[in-house]
């Protein structure tokens, strides 16, 4: 069980750190135990979704702040 958790966390960490440069080939390779490979790929895909939503939420916050700033200062 701990091996699956560590494989997932390593994949998540890799996905967050290399979000801009990650390619789809990383979903099919893992240099380690083949039993942990699906958990590693799951970690990478979860990290990519996390980073996409994080960027979208930050964009929405900036847009709302700008809207409120111009609304109250105009």
C-alpha cells in the first residue's frame, strides 16, 4: 500500500514541477516496478488537472478583482 502511495506522490510531484514541459509519453513510462506504474501515471494526470484548475481559478480571481476595481473607482 505504501508503495502505491509513494508512486502516486512521486507522479504528482513530477506533474506539478514539469507542468509546462510534460508530454504524453510520460504517461506510459516509469523507471521502476511495473506494479506501481499505473499509480505513477494517475499521479501525473491528477497533477495536470490540478494545475489547470489552479491557473483557471487564479485567472478568474484577477478578472473579478479588476472588474471590482474599475466598478468602484470609475
